[in-house]
């Protein structure tokens, strides 16, 4: 038997459905349990194992374990995996802000907190679930069973304009426009400090971080080309020292490529991470900025897809949509302007 094998089917206590059980023997002792488990069960991420521990799905020699920070002890470990959720997303009557719709496509203003499509940890409540209820059977199937109609994505906690395809010909045409970067896309970000110079282009390669595979990073080699133009539209708070950076800024970013987390990575690489970005926001904002974030009740990265422009892939009509940042970002900017 290998270090990780499927040994049995048990019953998931939450659902009563069969659950896969994996087992592995760990001989080392003294290291953190979640780290030891990640080495013994390489198909499961450390975060996933921590969640399974919290759910009481991990045991050693039959005794249930719940703390990932505890020290590992030698023994036979078992992990009960809950049943895989159905691959086909279901329609959900979630309100949508529709900016444009015809027989071929639909443009919406996606709220922060809504994922584009179902994924591990977000089985429903997504844009796809909402579109299935709104559009019925008219969504393009090219995106696959789990992602019908999806041509591009915004991060779950990024708000703003998105387009989805309702027909296969629209999906094919939109995909070609995105592949050729023949799309106008401008985002508004509120940042810690400000990138310098005030107007510039960030041209780099972006790929998986070598230090954390869940993050993206600017790479010296490998990855994919990424280009972002930016303009500092406003600054807030006096610099702490002469010639220094302001406390915060409003930055408009125009994408010429569409890499995962591109704007978040690029602004962070310029020393001006997006406020509220728990993944790429290294360092802490000044105390007045932290106070403004709390008063504005911002609980996400302050990033909004403000402009989306493209030529309709079926009719040839030039379309352009622009929306203002939602209330949390507006409140934050108002408070930053008072610094």
C-alpha cells in the first residue's frame, strides 16, 4: 500500500452520504500536525486539511483530531473526505444588476462577494447560478458544465462589469476578443501609498509564486507576460516625510493582458498594494487609513472593474459600459479625502 490510499467508504456525518476515507502512516513526531498531514496526503492542501480537522474528519489510530497546530505523533492517520458536490450548478434566483442584454450576451455589474462560478468552497451563490435562473437554457455551453456562459472572471471580492455569453457564437467571438486583448478594461483601486511615477506601465511576467503556490507573483523567468497601465487619479494624506508616498491613493488601471490577480500583483510589486487585500497587501497602512477602512466597513480588496468596452461579436456594434465603485469603496474614498 502506498503512503496514501483509498481504503474504504464511510458515511459523511453531515449528509449521510458515502465519504471516501484516505489513510497514511506517519512515523515522524514533533512537527505541526497540519504540516505532517500535508506531506502524507499530497493531494490535499494544507488549508483543506485544516478545514477537515475542524470538521472532525481526521483521526489517528481511531481517535479524532481537531487541532492542526498540535504536534504530530506516530500512528495510522485517516482522513474522511465528504462526497463531491454535484458538478452541474443549479439555478438560483439571485438578483442581478443587468446593464445590457440581448439574445447573444448579457452584461452585469457583479457585486463583491459573488464568485464567478462554482468552485471548491463556493458550491453555489455564484454568478453562474444566478445566470442560470435569469437566462434559463439560453446560456452558452462552451464554458463547460460548471461554467456555462463564462468568458472571463472577476475575483470573488472584486466588484464590477462582467459579460457572459448566451449563445455559442457570442462565446466564441468574445473569447477571441479577450485572447487578442481587444477589450477595453479599466479598474479603480484604492491603494496603500501610491505607485511612482504617477503615470506608468507595469510590464512583467506573472506566474505562481515559488514561495506560496496559492499566490501569483512577478517572476524573473517563466510565467506569462502581463501589462498594466496605471494613472494615480488622487492622493490622500500627507507623506510621513518629504518626498515620501502619500498615505493612500485612487489609481485607475487599464489591462492589456488578463492574468490571474494581475492588478493586485502589479500594484503590490510597485509598493502600493490595494487596501483590504489580505493576500497581496503586505505591510500595514497608516493608522488613519486603517481607521478609515474600519469606518467604511470595507471587508475586501478595494478594487472595482469600472469600464468594459468591446465590439459585439455578433452585431458588430461598439459597446461600452461604466459603473461607479460600490458604496463600501465610495465611503472609504470619502474618508480618505478627509485625511
